[in-house]
C-alpha cells in the first residue's frame, strides 16, 4: 500500500499528458453544465469524474467529443471521458446498491478500468463505504479474470485520515485505510490541500485509488484554485473544489488524415485513353502467347492498370472525418478567428472578450448556414422529386448525427479473457461470425442433406453444366444454354450501369465503382475475356472480402463480440460478374417454373408485405365462411 501526496512530476510536455479531474458538483444544473464545459475546454481535461450529479439523464452530445456515463443511484455519479480514450460502459460492475459507475478505457495501449464513486457522509455508520469497497473488490476480481492490470477509482469517499494529509480521522477513514493496505498493488493519491473547504477548516475527502502499474505513470494531484468560482459548489463559504491529476501519455494523439483520389476533378478522357491503349496491347499479347496467361495474372494486371491510370490522371485530396463538401476558405478564416476569440475568453472572461467571442460565433454560424444552403441549392437544382429524396437520404447518412463506431476491448466468451490487440480482436470476431460454431449443435435433415450433396456431386461431374431435356428452354424455337453461354460486353455494360457509385467506398483492391463507369472499349473486352475464363474454368478469382464491423444499436455492453455485426466489402470486379450470373439464374428459374408462385421474397416487384396481405385476405375469407377455426387455418399459411 502506498500513500502519495507529493511524488515527483514527470518531465513531459503538457500536450502528451492525459489530464483527469474529479469534482463533487453538488447537482448538474444548466449553469453548472455550461461552466463545466468551459472548464474542460480551458484545462484540456480528458477524464472528469463527477459526484452528486442529481440527474437521471443528459443530452447525448452535452460535451462534444466526450462520452457521458451516469448512475443515478443515491445522489448520482457520472463519468465524462474523451472518445480518444475509447470508453466502454461495463454494466456488470455498475451495482445498484451503491453510487458508482465503471468504464473501460485505453491508456497507452493498455486496458484500464476507471470509476467515479460516491460515499454518503453518515455520522456514525460506515455501511455505504462497506458496499462501495465490496464493489471495488468485485471490480478487482473482474479485472484479474480478464487480465486487466490497472484500476483507477476517483471519488468522494467522505473518509478522513492523517495518512493522506487530513487533520483528523473518522470511521470511514480507518475502513478505507485498512482496505487499501490489504492490497500490495494499491496506491492512494491525495492532493496537498483541502478538497472540501468550510469555516471549520475543510478536509481531504476527494481521493484517487490506483491499482496496478498505472501509478508509475501518474503525476501529483493538486487542487485547482484559479478561475473556478463557477465550479466551486459552495463558494465562497463551503464546498468542493476540483482535483486535477495527469497520466503520462506514451501514445501521441494524431488526427487521421487520408489521401484519396478526387474523382470529381478527374481527367476521365486522358484516363480512358491510357487504359484503352494498354488494354489493346494486352489483348494482342494474349492472342500471341502459348500457353495463354493465367486468369489470376490477368486479374492482377487489370487491377494494377486501373490504379496506375488513376495515379496519372486523377488528382488527390486530403480528407478526414471532419471534411465537409461545402467548406470554403472563408469558413476557415472565420473558424480560426473564432478559435482565437475563444482562447482569449477562456483565459480572461472579461465583458469585452465575451462580446468578441459571441460576435465571432454568430458570424461563423451565419456563414456556415449560408455556405451549406448554397451548396445544397446547387445540388438540388434540376432534380425531380425522387432524385431529391435520394439526395436527402444520402446527405443524412453522410453528414447526419452518427454514433461512434470505434471498437474497444472485447471479451472472449470461451476463455473470459480480454482481447486488447487488433490481431486478437480480429481473430475473435472471425471465429465468432465465420468459424461455424452454430453448426456444431445444429440438427440436420439427413435426407435433405444427402439429396443436396448428390445434386452438387452431379454438377461437379458435368463440369457445372445442367443437362436439360430437349425443348426445356426454348427461345425463338431454339435450345439455349442460358446459364453457361459466353458473357458479352453488353451484359458487362448492363451490370456496371446497375452498380451504385455514390456513398460507396473502395474495395480491398483499391478499386472504386466510379472507375468501372468510365471503362473504354478495349478495357471492357479484356474484362469480358477474364469473365469468360472464370465461367469456363469454374474457378472464382475474387474469394477475399474486406470485413468491417459496426455496432448494433442499444446494446448494454460493447465488450461482447455479439454486439457487432459484420459488413463485407467484396471486390467490385467480382460483383459485376455476380450480377450477370444472378440475372441468368433468375431467367432460367423463371423459364423452368422452378420458383413457387407463392414466393414473394427476393423477387422483383414482390415483397413480404404482399404475402401478409394474402394471409389476411385468406383469413378474412375463412372467417366469412365460418367453416374452419381461424387459429387452425393459420398453421398451414405460415
């Protein structure tokens, strides 16, 4: 057990430190929320633990760039944590019997559990502190089970003891002291000054408990006295003051700026000319080579040729998550002016600085709205109603309010171990969604399985050619092999025309669908040659997809792999061929009357809603006849 009040500061720049603060706010009013937001911005606070919040909920974006976690048990506690630290709520530890909220964060690439806690100041009883300490024991056991070494508890314990600098000791202080001394890796940090001030002299009751090696990276806590009159909950006579500490940040924070192709400014004529010439040369080379080049080498050549043409004729641009299409140089100037005015106002809240800051804010907002409206007007000009609806749908999906989609640490359900590295999380997610575990306990219809296996083996023996009886598929009186006939350029052009471009990302091979929209004639011939090789050989060349995972909404915890769902980005060259084969299979099934007439799903101009209407209509007819019980009639319909 270590008690620390004045351990040495680390020689690091302020920009590399993660600042954290704890404060008994004595009720989150509208005024205190504004003051707190100003305090977070001016001190560059990344973590703030609040006690006595006295609120049930807060607006979702109360503190921009922060995630807010609340527990309204008793007088309530809260944690506001910067999204940079990847906070994850842990419902298993948020006990309903005490005022505590637990969140998992990532500090220096290591998982850390952080909590905001509050203990009521009973005069003689220590029951509330007993319950709180049991919750901390539970969290320690939870962390040990998952391999988490660091715990950080910030709270108002209402515990006094000379061990951490207070002038007297109470029963809660003795209990907390004994609790800390029962652990070898526990450190209690306290500031040199009183955290609660009163006419009777004040006390040091806002404390920080640290478990694990994180203690070595923490600075010395200190009480903040400058410009805190708005947060001093009982100023000027009695109340709590903020306690600030720092954690050495060994991982620098940097904004992710990507360099991408600016397709809107592309020179497509030069791009097509270069691609057409190279494709013509390759087609001539294929005709003269014996044996002909492999399909894999042709696919790689086609992809590299597209990217090389893009590098030569499509300019690049830098973008990040904050990029907006309506941003202008004027907005950049006003944004810098607003930032400077805000800095002056936070450093000295004089009436002049406040007026300057408010004027700059109003001017920036007015200009931003003007620029946005002008851009939207230009985009909507000449569009019909349907096109306008599509525009607004895409606009909201791109620039509307979104949840943070970062993925924090995951818990493996089998081993109950915490997965913190990207490679470990990737392996866990792959085994969860693509390992086929759901098949281990599944029961199969052996007769159906044998029949399907027999059909597959027959197709393999016939090289995937379907043996039709004469006259089964006739078109203009002639027998036609719809599925296996040679792929034509017209089919490729049709398939590309059906491929959406807007609001689409590039695939794993860096191909964007906008490139395919501008393919020249000889490039289409080369692509047609590749597709026919794939069709004749039966060897699919696009077997890999880029998988990303997005959060499912309204999940209690996002430390479970099941709280995410996979989203596959398949190669666009493979999608073009898939669409052609899909059309052929649908045509074949239609001509052979394979699809049941009552099939409503996955068919053009049909949907499952139609089936529900049919079911309701049938039930209505049965009810009219009164000859059959509706409940028993519902069974065959479903």
